[in-house]
C-alpha cells in the first residue's frame, strides 16, 4: 500500500488534481517552474532517471558514473522500486510504451 495514502489530505488531493489538469510539456514546465525550485525539479528528474537505470539492470557504480547522485539516493529509489507502491514501475512502463 502506498505510504502517501496515510498522509492524504485536501491540499495533496488539490495538488494532484492540478498536475492531472496539465495538458502538455509546456504547461508542465510552466507549472513546475512556478511550484518548485530548480534544485527540487532537478532532484525529481534525477530520481526518475535513477529508477529507469535501475530497472534496466544498471549497477550503482554505473549510475553514479553517469549521474551526479549519491549512493543514498540510488538506494532510496531502489528500495521504492522493489518494495514501494509500484509507482515508479508504472510510470516507467508507460513512458516505454509511448516511446516505442
């Protein structure tokens, strides 16, 4: 069960509805550019990139060689990939489906 469900509230619901209302990449850049700092947005993108690389079977060492990230970030992402709610894998599968 996703852990975020334990913290579900109106403000998070509203945030997710706002994200679901975005229609294209330009709108995403505009909204997330206002919502997040450059560092926060970069960190989120980096985590998804780490998840993709882990799902492709790349090692921690290979990932650290290609992305400037810490071992703890890779471990955290790997833990969620293996034992989390399946969100990373769901998104990675959908991204693969749209690029094939």
